[in-house]
């Protein structure tokens, strides 16, 4: 314990010596003197007008509380939106899957003759290729231009 006491005494003496050395500079002395005068003026004003200082502290405290409340409300709002998105993700995935399934023909369809040609009740024929559906009418239109093919 005695070693610690000597350490802090040394730090204190070093700080005092360092401060004294820096005060040898005229500009530093003037700056320190001016800072001390301002601090003294502020302290004497606070002692003469404690009600005003108390009111300022209350105002600042109120502003801080209001800011914290606003930040908390915004945080709760963002958190609730994130939770909604998390809850919606499986539903969105299901909708995407259903939409995908609606555009891709299933393996077994109404009347499937031989091969990859599938005929539907409306008379259209579709060809299934690598999981994609190519509508013969659309394919013909893209090759020969749009014509009345029916």
C-alpha cells in the first residue's frame, strides 16, 4: 500500500511541476487567467441566481426525457415492423410457390397423350420442355410474326 501512495504523490507533483512549466509561456498564462475569470463569474452568477439555474437544469432534463421517449417509441415501431416482416416471410414464400406452381404445368394434367404434348379442353396444345411451358401459338407468333393462326 505504501508504494501506491508514493505513486499518486509522484503523479500529483509531476502535474504541478508540468503546470508550472507551461505557465512560463505568456500566452498560456493569459489563457489560464481568462478561463479562471470566466469560471469565477459563472460560479458567482449561479450562487446569486440559484432559481434560474434550477429552471435551466429542469428544462434540459425535460428535453432529455422527451428525446429518450421519442427514441423509445421509434425503436418500438421499427421492432414491430421487423416482427411483421418476419411473420410475413413464410406467407410470401407460400404465395410465390403457389404462383410458380400456377405457371408451371404439373406432371399429370387432364388429357396427356403420348410424349410431351399436352392437350387442353380449349383446344390449345402445349409442349413441356425442361420444366418450362412453351405455348405453340406464342412460339409460332414469335417465329413468323403475329397472325391470326386459329
